[in-house]
């Protein structure tokens, strides 16, 4: 196995982190069995992962993990029946959401800046994200009609980039699996990670037995959601109604 001596030195000194591929290659070189490789790689994927992470008033440490996953993900799917997904929120929408908690003003601005920076992952490639949103999130006045009109326009802009697919679940279908709570599915090169966000904490799920139901739920919700074209038309209708200070079309 050929590895440049400078890379070995940097790894030994802790200045270079081995990737999953690096470790897999070393295991193969050392003659590890398939079961041994699987066990070690499972441990590698779990390094630094904490099931629950508390959220502080500044930018939470947990967000660093989420941002890393977002950058490494091949694709992202987010389901939300209450709010516009975080990666698609406008600055004013974020401020309005954050202001409902006990976060200090300077902490809110830190999170706004951080969230806007996270959106860069959506501009890297086509099909970066699928957002499945309940129609109710389009009517809820987060920050008032002006903020909502701006947010609706932003959703349309994102859907027109080709990088984000926005699908709306119409209220006419009644109850659906997304109503149990929002979630984000990150398709990683080595498997699926699901992120669940709560009031003051969050959780990352890594095991297939834990993530499978979320993947299945997202698939079933895509089946009942409106098409991207019809979703865009509905969003445009809500953009107009909010611009006229009306709650519904």
C-alpha cells in the first residue's frame, strides 16, 4: 500500500484525519476479514457522534456536526409539516422563528448568519435537496404577511434553480405520516443519517433499523404530494395572498 510519508506524518501528529476510504484500504491491506472491516468501519462512523446534543444560546455545537453531514451528503430530503425547512428559510423568517424562544438578540443574529451560510450546500449541484412541506406551513404567519410573502418568493426561487425540488402536501389529503414530526434524511456516501430537531436538543440516527421508517415515510409522502409544477403554482398563489395581507388564497 503506497502512502506518501508526509501524509503518514501528518496523520501521526493528528493534523490529518483518516477518511473512511483510507481506513477501509488499510484494513484490506492488513488482511482483515469482511466482518472485521464492517465492525471497525461502524466504529469509525460513530466517532464523535453523540445521540443527543444540548443546544445553547450561541450557535450550538451540534450544528457543526449537522453542517458536516450536509456538506458530505449526496442528497438531502427534509419533511416539515409546521415550518419551512431550515435550509430554505429567509433571514427574516429565521429571525421570526428564533424570536419565539429565549435566545438573546445577539444569539439570534449568530444563528441567522450561520443558517444563511449553510445554504451554500444547495448551490453545489442539481438535485441537492428535496423539501416536502405541508400546505399548512404556507399559511402560518411567521413574522407576518410581509415576511411570509418574501419566504414564498424565496421558495419559488429555490425551486427554479434546479438544485431544490419543493413538494407541497395539500391539506385536502387529511392526516399523513409527516404530521408526527419533521425530519431530515441525509444520504451519505456510506449510508443514511436522519436528523431530528427538538425544542432544545436534537438527535442523529445512523443505524438502518432506526432510519428505515423515516426513509419509507418520506417516500410515501412524495407519493401523495403535489408535483413540483403544481406545488410551485400553489406557492405562487400564497405569495400573492400574503402580499395582499390575506391568510389564504
